C-alpha cells in the first residue's frame, strides 16, 4: 500500500481510504472503450464517457495523458455538470483508493490539443465545474466539498484567450446564478503552465448573481501559471455573489500576472471575496502593477474583499508597480483588506520599495510576523519584527512578546 504525499513540515493528510459508501465506481483508461462499463479495469471506459454517465458517482482514472478532445475545438473541456468524485494516480490494478501512487504527475489532464508546445491552439478551459456564465437553467447545480472531489491530478496547458469567459484556463469553478454553488474539494492537484486573459490563470472561483463559489483546496501546487489581469494562479471573484476559497498546505512557484496578484487575487465587486490561505509557500512570483504575490481589491457599492493569510512565507521576487509581496486596494465599496498572521514576507522588491502597500484606502493588518523593513506607513502592525529569517528557525519575542512560529520554505522536490 503506498503512502500518499504530505508536506513535510505540516504533518497533515487528506485522503479517503476506499471507495465511498454506496458510490458507483467507474474506471477510466486512456486506452479504454466507450462501450466499457467501467466496472473493472479490464472494462475501463473513456474519461468523457464516464463524466457523461449519470451512474458514475466516483471515477477512478488510470495514469496517462488525457485531453478534452481528439479534435481541434478549443471550447471543449472536461465538464463536471453534476456532483461526482474524480480520483487519479491509479496504475490499473488497485481495488481501493489508498493503493494509489503518490505522484499526481502520472495523471495529466492537458489542454494541449493542437500543435505541441504552441499554446495558441490549446483548450480554453481544461476542466469546468457548473458550466460557463450565469449557469441557471443550464448546468446549474450545487457542488459541495463532500460530494464533488478532484484528487490526485495534474491540470496543465489550458489557454483561455477567448472574447468571453476568458478566466480559469485550468479550472473554471462557476458559482454564477442564484442557487448555484461551486464548492468542490480539490486535493493533491498540480496546476502547471495554464494561462488566461482576464482572471485566474490556473483557477477561477466565481461567485456572481447571487451564487457562491468556495472551493476547498489542500496540498496542491501551482507552477508557472499566468494571467494578463487578476491572479496568475488563482482569482477569487465575488461579483454580486460570494467567493470564499479555503486554501491550505499548498505551494505557488513562478506564477505571474500582468496586473493584480502574481499568484492570488481577491476581488469583491459589488459582492464578497474572502479567501483564507494557510501554511502556504510563495516563491518566484511577479506582477506588472499591484501585489507581486497577492492583491486584494474592493470596488462598487457593497464590494468587500477580505483576504487572510497565516503561517505562510512569501519569499522573493517582484512587482513592477506597488507591493513587492502584497497590495490592498479599496477603490469603492465596504472594505478592501489583507490580514497577515504568523507569516514571513522577505526579499520582495517593488518599484515603490514597499513589500506591502495599501492604496486607495486599502487596509492591511500584520500580526506576529516577520516583515522586511518593518511596518511603513499604511499597515496596522502588532508584534512585527524586521529580522533576516533563516530556514527552520523559530522567531521568539516578536515585538510585544508574542511567540511566532514561522514556517519557512524547505527544499523543493523536483518540479513535475
């Protein structure tokens, strides 16, 4: 029995031991048959076939590359239009979930449907949950953490540059429309090399028109994703709706934005966006305007953006504008805020020199953390120290006597 991977410094494991009780399991292989019923590995079916079958409540996917289409239609994605559980990392002999490999690189959902390495002909989205746009009346539904799961996958090479729905090239999580809820569990998933024009190069969490999007993301990795607008890796948008993703024990490496948030952007636009990030490492990020790693923005009447990051590190790189690590902006609405707790912000550069900037009345709160240069005008700080951190150190007596356990980046495993 293989042991699933964990983050060494965090000691947590999120797994299901076997097939869910009373779930109909369908097995999928890249060499399967559309006529296969998926009841055994020998009778494996195709991925798109399993997604379309109402009886496939739980889908086990054999290792190998998978593409949304064998043709050239960029609008075709792996569409999840009902609650189901999708598990990867199977070799094709397992009888229980905990027999899977620990290497999500072996199970790849790829948008590279055209000429290899040329992104201009890639799929607009690799995976879509709940349809596109205001989903009411089409793929509208309720996707909750307990009934909608993606575990042990790699999602790569989506390229969303269309005139509409130009967000979430890797995964578009659609909570747009009254009654629509897109709140799946995403665990042990690698997002790599996805790019979007507007929002969320890798993942777009969209709560709009009275809908909700609050995915639960754990032990996942975001590598080399990019966006022209908001959130190189993840964009959380509350646009007349609510988006509140929970993101834990995840890594962000080399993600970039031309505008806001090289890795993560939170935007409350006449709605609420409130991501919570814990035990994360950010490195190699960049932004063309605001927030090298993270940007939090509020706009329009009643717009609220409240992003909380704790027990995390933001080490090195740059914003070409404001906020080498983070920017908090309050253009209009009720609140634009970033709260940083028990974290390290170090080695960040911006044109305007500050690692953390508050603009247009944006608010930042920093508690019991290490912040290079200390607190400049703008952030509200309690127990903040300016001391060069070293890997694995525990920083004590943080300003007012608080004990701050600092999680620093460990040696990274080879990239997938």
